[in-house]
C-alpha cells in the first residue's frame, strides 16, 4: 500500500507547521493521552474524557476483531488500584502500535527525516484518539461515504485499525504465553507428566503432551472465569433494576411497565442439531447413538470386574469347597455358599479358578453343577470348555452327557463346540457321530482347516472306510489345501489291508501327481494289496520293482509276497523266492515264519509247522496272534483235542482282536474236528462282539448238530 496517497493535502500542509513546534517529547505526551483514552479501567478522575462514549471497546465496530475486544476485556480484569500495572500495559500497547506504524511510514516515505515521521505519527495518534472519544468510526468500513476524519482516507483508517488489531493479538498471545508458563508448572500437569514418564513416554512426545495438558488447563480456567463474569454481570443488572424500582416507588411515580421476559443467565444455546464429521463420516446420526449404547453394554459384560471379598463364614465355606474329595457331593456346600455370598458370574469364575488350581479333581464336577445355577449365567463357552476337558480325558460318556444337557437347556452347539466334538469322536473311533458333527460345521458356513480334515480322514481309515477318507482328501484339494504324505500313506495302507487294489493304485497315482515319488513303503503296500486280493503275479511285479529301486525287502514285505503265493498254493515258487533271498543275505523273521506256519497248517503238515514254530521261539520273539488261529484250526482238524483246546483258550482271552473271518475259521475248524460244543460257544462270542455269522457257517452248524459228528480220539 502506498501511504503517500492516503494522507490528504491538509494533513501534509499542517505537517510543515508541526515540524518546528512538535518535538519527540510532545509525541510522548500525546502517547500518554492516548494511554488515558485506551485505558477504560482507569478511574473517572484520571482524565477529562468520558470513557463510556468511546467506541474502542465496541465489538460491533467494523474493522475490530474479537481478539481486540477480548484483549481490552482482559485489561479490565486487572486491579484498578494498581496504577503502575495499568501504565505498563498501556505503554506496551502504545509502543507496539507506534513501532509498527513507524515502519509503515518509513516504507512509504523513505526520504523523510525522523522529525517528519514523528509528526505524522502524532497526527495519526491524535485523530485516532479523537475518533475514539466521539465514537465516529462505527460505519467507516461498512461502505459509509462520510469518513470519521477528512484528514485521513478510508484506506488509511483501515490500516490504522488493522495495526491496532495486530497489536492486541500480539499482546493476547504474550498474555497466554505467560499464563502457559505458569500452568506448565501446575501440580496436576506435573502429575500427568510423571505418569506418562512411568509408562515409557519420553522426548518430544512428552513435551507435546505437557504443552497440550497445560493448554487444556488454561482453556478450562478461562471458561469458568467467563461463566463467573456472566454471573457477576447478571447480579449487577439485577441490583440496578431493583434499585430503580425502589427509587420509583419512593418518589410516587407510577410507571406502566410492559410484560418483560425474565432474564436467564446461561450459556448460549445452539440452534439446530450438532453435526460431527470425522474423515467424512457423519457421527451425528442417531444410529451412532445406538452403537454407543451397545458398546457401553458390551463393556459392562467384557470389562473385568472385581469379585466380592470373601470373609467370615463365607470364607470357611470356601475353604471346605476347595478341600472336598472326589467322591463328595458339592451341592450342599455350594447352596450354603450361594446363600452367604449372593454371587454373580464374576464370583463364580473366581471360585472356579481357585478350584482348578488347588483341587483339579473337583473342578469338573463343580463346573458341571454350575451349568444349572441361575446366578452363574452359563453360556455356550462354559459347555464347550467342559466338553473339551472330558474329550482330552477320553471320557466320552461324560462329554455326551454335557452335550445332552446343552441341548436340553436350549443352547445349540457353536462352531468351536462342533470342532471339539469332531476331534473327540475321531479319536474314539465313532465315525458316524464325527460325520454328523462335521456336517453341522459345514452347514453353519465354517470352512474346516487342515487339522480337522486330517482327524476326519484318520477316523475313516481307522473305521475301515478309506473311500470316505479319499473323498474328504479330494475336498481338501478342491479348497487349495495340500494333504500331507502321511494322509496319502494312511489311505494306501487302508486299501492294502482290505485288498482293494484299484483304490491303492489310485492313491499311488495321486501321490505321484502331488510330487511324492514311489517309496519303499508304498511299493510294499502294493505288494500286500495284491497279496490280499490273491494276485501273486502283480504282487511279484511290484516286489521286483521295489528291488529295482534299490531297496532290500524286509521280513514284512517278504511275508506279504509269500501270502500272495499261499492264496494260489504256489509252494514251489514261494520256496524258490526264499532260497533266492537267502542267497542275497535275507533272513526270515517272525512274519514270514507266521505265514509259513499258517500255510503248513492248512496242508495239515503238523510236524513241519511245529518246526517252523520252534524257529520263531529261537528268535526270542512272541509269535503274532494270527499264529494261534492257524494252530487252533490245524489242531482241531487233526483231532488233537488237548492242543486245540489250549490254543482255543488263548484265542478266547484276546477275542477283541478277532475279526469276522477269524471267528469263522475257528468255528469251521472246531466243527471239522468234531468239537461242536466249543464251536457253539465261539459262535456266541462272535455274536457278542457284533459279528453276524455267514449263511454257510449257519448251515454247517445245523448240519453238525443234526448228524452228530463224532469227535476223533485223543491224540
């Protein structure tokens, strides 16, 4: 802005007259007069001016910022009796104002000397003070054609008031800065800083937090000071109104007063609704209030509460509960504890934690009792914890009892409970129940993980249903989960034991596509599969392929190959294979000898079978249980009652290890030897184990009873 055009000719003309008359001391006296004008807190006797008419404090004046009004109001808060403080504040204001205006004049008139600049400043100050005294600047900046003074232009007045506002803003900042220095040492702020330092806050962040807390403390104090000021003003107006009414009544004046609304001193009321937006999200919507209520309710549930203190008689009852024995009934003590404590869920949880730590044997018993306790408020997680604990202890009946109680109380199993049930039933060999729990998981939209699939596949393998396990494996692959080599081998082993050659070959092919090369175990299982099926030629091909890969067949693999020859009664090929392997350093073991005993027993070569049995004894190992079945069949058919009954007793002692084919072979051997009574007893054991006799066995038993086959003589 070019101030050369702002000052009129009249001002410039009078400036030459002032140059020789006005001095710097006169400027100082004028500044002192401005101090008197700008100080509305001074007493009335301080100067001849009437300060109530001055418009310098009017917040409605155009060109004045709110900070100007606040600053002047802050000046009013000073103590009126301390004149030295007032002088210091006004001198600071005038020095700042003159300093800034001097700089602007020096920029506009670089060729003018100091005396001329001082004269200009004196004229500006005098005009400003004069306009402030008569309040003639109200419409200056609002576009009014009449100027407060013809000496200055409208732009110059605008500049003057901008400088005044800037000065007052700077003074307000200084005041807040000094107040902040004091609040930085406030005890509350220092306490919060000490706490922040204890939790690990250091450096710049700690300094920023300290400044933030001090600023909040200052804003809080200013807020309450403004409220106190509003209250004092309201009380003052109330007293003035009361004094005026008392005075009017005393002199007998009758004043008709219209209906007046009572004045209520309160904070300004906001019109409309509050709108809060954070990152473009409108938080003033009513739905967010509902969310806040829900959060508050959830915090009441999840927020950890302290249990009630246990003292007096309730403490004695608690000690009795903790010292109970496994066979004791906890119901009476728990009922007494409820009557004394009036517990809630937090108290019950604290008791269970202590019980689990000090008396684990009673923990499950008390926890199960609490499922029906109303104050405990049992949820689905309490049931699942108990089921999991019983499942880990392999207590299937207890777990099913908790599950039944869960259904009776109207609580359906969730995903976690169903997962626990799947693992429990898989370990217990309950394939149907495991499949039902697995289906409930998938129906709820849960995607089974690798561990769950592995448990289900192994349960299928153990139950003798590798086809279902293979389907689950394909489902895994469809969900981009790669089965492990152990899963492939378990399915291959199951197919091999059942003699299902097609399934075994399919698994080996899938393994090769999955990146698993043929191994010794996979080749030996293929030999076993073909041996179970009775195909010695394919079994020999896989046996030779195993040797070609560089593996030496062990006792078990050789036994599988001999068993394949036994199915077709190729005794010469079996002997040639054994002779060939012995040349390569092979030594027959228990499994190979067991197959030979079975084979020789079927041929009724009793002496040769007993010689092979002696070789097993020389190795110092216990013969496989299948050898007892072979010997019982051999001795029964040979009519050797003593040895037949001896081996039959050994078989009956381990009847749980027998399969349906084993039972039928023993029964047929006993019938063939004329041991009808023993055959009927073994058939009853067979049915007790859950195996149904075949039709051929039923016909043989009926025929033996009808014709009364005689038992041969004792040998």
